[in-house]
C-alpha cells in the first residue's frame, strides 16, 4: 500500500517540478510528511513486532532515506520570486 501512495506522490512531484512555485504546498507536504514518517519509523524500530522480530534495519535504510529526501526537497525548493 505504501508503495502505491509514494508512487502516486512521485508522479505528482514530477509534474510539480516543472513549475515548483505553483506547487509549494505539495512540496512542503512531502518534506514534512517524510520527516514525520521517518521520525515515527525511527521510534518504532526500537520496538519488537508482533512476530517477535526487531526492526533495527529501518534505522539503516528507510529512516535515513526519508530524511535525505526531505532535506533534498527542502534545499532545492525555490524560496521566492526572482527579480531581474
């Protein structure tokens, strides 16, 4: 399910990348939802699942990936209108 959600979000972000100033709310949502998702996954990775398995692997892959995506989007998002 999460793959479907992120695939759909990716399509919309690719569309938004053509005119980012018109889609700042979508880009901002993606940044903050990635931060929140990563933070929740980080906390939950210290727990043990219902199957008895630990989830520390998320700390090495998924969590950093979410934070890197959030940071990259935030960094490359235009901040204002350029004047000539």
